[in-house]
C-alpha cells in the first residue's frame, strides 16, 4: 500500500494541499485536521483561576479521602464500623453514573416499551442499599426463576406504595446468577400520573393490559404481575397478609396463551412499611386516587411521613406452576383458569404464613 | 377477487405534497391518471389530468362514472388540524361519504379503493395498551375531534367495503409524519420545547418516503383491510428534542390539556392539534406486524432514522418548490401542447 500512495495524488487532495501550502505556517496549523480535533472549543465567559479549578476537579477525591480517614479513626475509636465505606461508595457510584448517563445526550436506545436498561441499572445501586441494609431482605428460591425464556411472576401486593415490586426487581437482578430485568405490570391509574408514568416506563414497567403482557412474554421476558392490584396495596393494616381476590384469573389465561410458566412469589414485610390505620375515601375521590391512607406518620409529618418503616422482609420464589402444558385453547376454559388461579393464590398464601413464622419479629 | 392491474386511477386531494408525490410515483405505472382537488396543484404532473373537483359535492360520483375510474386513491383527508373547524369535518366525513357514494352501486366501475387515514384514529390516553393493533380503533375511544372524525370516516369506509364486495378497500393508518409543514415537526424544531411536566412519552413517526411507498404499494397491489403504517422502534420525546438540538422545558401543566395548548400557542405560536397533545403526554405506538405479514414490506426508515433525517434537514419537501401561478399555467400549457402533438402524430399514423 505504501508504495502506491505517492503514485496516487488525487486531484482534489493536491488542490487542497496547494491551498494549505500557500497559507502561512500558523494558519496551516490551525486549519490542519489534526489540530482541529485536538483543540478544545474556545471558552466563553468567566473562568475560575487554575488552582481553584484543579481543587474543584479533585474535590470528590479529597472528600472520599477525608471520609476514609474518618471511618478508620472511628473504627479504631469505637471498635466497630460506624461509616461503612462500601455503602458510601454505592451512592458515589450512583452520582457518577447519573453524570455519565446525562452525557449520552440522545445517543441511547429504548425498547418499544420505552425501557432504558442502562438507566434502570444506574438506580439499582440505590435500591440495593434499601434491599440489603434497610429492609434486610432474605430471598429464597431464586433458582426457581429461569435464566432464559419467559415466565410470569405472580406476587402478593401490600404496603401503600408498591415498594414490593421494586424489591422483587432488585432481588432478581442482584441475586440471580444470570441477572435479569423483571418487567412489572402497572395499573393504568399510575400511567396517567406525571413523573411516575415517566419513571415507571423508563425502568421497564408497562400497563397491566392483557395485550402488553402477551407481547412481553412473547419477547421471552420475565413479567411481574400483582393480581390483587390496588385492592392489595390499599387494604387496612388489620387485614395485612390476607390476600384479596385475584382479579378474574386473567393472568392465568394470558400465561396459558403465551405458554409461560407461572412462578408464585410470597413477600413478607411489605405490609408493615406503611401501617394504614384509616382510609379517607372522600379525599381520595377528590384527588382521583384509589385510596387516601392515614398512617401513624402520614400525613402528620408531611413528606417525612412517606419514609417507609424498616421492617424485616422475606421474599420467597416458589416452584413454577407449569401452565404451559395446557394447549392455548385451554385459556378459554374458565373452570381450569379459575382452578389454576386458586392454586397460585393458595401457594402464595401458604408461603406468606411460612415466612411469617420464619421471621423473628416485625423489625428484626 | 380478481387481481387486476389498475388502468384508470383517480387521486383525490392531489394538491397536498404527499398526494402529489404518490401521483408522481403512480403516473408511469398506469395508462390513465386523474387527480382532483379544490386547490391548484403546486406543480403540474406530466401524465396526470387535473380536475377541479370538490369531494364535498356529488360531482365526484359523476367524475368516477364518466372517466370509468377503476382505482380511487382517496387522500383528501385532513389530519393535522388544531381548530375544531367545520371545514375539516366536511372534508373528512362528508367528503369521504360523497366519494364513497360516488364509488358505490352495481354500475360502479371502481374495483380498488385506498383511503388514507391516520394513527390519530387511536387517540392516546393513560389507560391505552403500549401498542395499538388494527382492531383497537372503535367508537368507545373518546378523543379529539380529529379522532372522532377519522373514526366516523373509517366506519363509512367499512360499511362501503361490506356493501361492495367487488371493490377491494385498503385503509392505511399512517403514522405521524414530520415534514417541514406538520405541526409536530415545527414543535420539535423549537429551540426551547415546552413539554408536559412529568411526562416523557414514546414517539413513533413515519418518513414521508415510506408513507408514499405504502400508498403506492396498496394502490398497485391487492391487499384489503386496515393497516397500520409506521416506522419501527420508538424514541422518547426528550430524546427527539435532544436529536433536534433543542432543550426540553417541562412547563406545560399535565392536567387540562386545552390550557397547555393555549399556553403553547401564546408562547410559541404553534397551534397543537388535540390528538397531538395527547400523543405528547401519553404516547401512541402502533403495531405494524399486519403490514409486514400482508405486504411483505415494512417502512425503511426507523423512528430514529426519521428523527435523524429531520435533524439533518434532509427531510426536504417532496415537491421541489411551490411555483408561482404563471409557472403552473405555463406547465399546463406546455403539457397540453405536447399531448396535442402526440395525439396528432397518432392520428396521422392511423
């Protein structure tokens, strides 16, 4: 190739080079392609002096160093871990990841449902802190979740806000040998809410519509459904861990049609995060909400009342119920569908009782 | 169900740029091409006979029978309209009804009918499924007046299809297009784009070239039924704004869309149609698998590609430049002369 190069003076290239040769040296350097790439865009406006800028750049490193120093000192002083650096790192990582994601600009792709995996994973470090340290979730039976292929996860629903969905998603992503994203189905009510609709869609959730469920399952995704819906989250504290009606068994019909196994999940601990002692129905009606909860902290403490209580959680993934052995036509057999829905419901209810027994106390 | 090659084609609403491009593409493939519209076309098409005819009057029926039209491509349908205007209802519903009446009956020569509709027929709301398939449009979907009008129009077309089994009817629900003259494109091209606070919906678009291709294929082919036509994939609204080099300003109130539309008009002068406002809050994405199955073709541009093309300014107008009236007159005169010459030659050869 090298021997050919000098023999091939392309006409437009030579014209360009003559143009450059006529230009003065400084001009040539400025115009040459290499210089253009290396050169930073000219700064506009006010710039801080150089030492201040250097300090600004290094501030996070100094802060981390100081924190590490403090952590060691405190450990020596008290003999135990007061500031856990790995937890702090989780948050630092989150902040850096967010900055990195902001730099993508428009150069990212979402799937047809509006799911942005990279963005979702950036939140997992924060949810992981909740998972490990705040609610100290103990997950069992994670091996029942398939590493590939479709499955319909069915769980009980509790607590006023759907933190249980978040924790199931975190459990599968953090604990499974081959991490997978769980796509939860959400009530249409939340899809109409500002901020929430946007956040839910971008983190992979979609509407609880049979058509959406079918499409997700056909793409071999893990789909999480709460058949109790808002009846589950909005039940009073005295009714905790008592399953509500499982819809009309529509989730079973969808699973049979899509040929997906059903994996029941029992979640314990979610009911105590916001103990709902009363429901102001007229106020809920006014705001267009399914319920307006009164808890010992909400609404008395304002936004602080929205902080969930640190109950002890257990999540159990049960053995799959293989509804895919039935032909797709069986989905129209209401007898079979209701029987299977009851089987799923009983599995979850028994799992809840088992896990409640295994839990030593509500907060320990 | 005879698969016939179209011979005498009538295109209604031919003066809008999309229909003009369709005419240009169909012209070399058929022996006789007629176009009608109320407005003058921006530039004359050599092989097309242009007729000043309003679809809102019964003349269209006479035209069809007199010219023995066998294929009608109905494109006199207004979608991108913000005001609840009597004229749009007249064009979309009454115009289509007149056209269908003209094409129906046992003596009708029409064997193929292609009707342009829009994705707007599905409306957009928080409780809607993530993808609309063709069977999801129905009277239970309340929406803006454009949605209602399109639904009524489609209903008329469906009734026509049932009453005239000899005629193959294709209904194309085209996705949202972003040429320089659509509201959506002007909205996305703003430097500071006001968006609904707390919403970042998925957008699905359709490139003008793909829209033309779909209409030409259905006019020349033999596929009956309703089809969604839209580009593959989605972009988020914030992403689309970033691609266009603008910045999103989440300042429109999420509740009470009419208020947001009023505010947007006051701020930017853009009159956002009601159904587009719905799309910008909740998103509207269609499933094009039926198109892929039956036509064996899918739009070439992805939604991302459409956005990139718009950003590059490559999504140029289909018709070269709107020519002044004299230019049009001149073209028509020259065309007439050429035809006269050609026919003269033919007559002398005979």
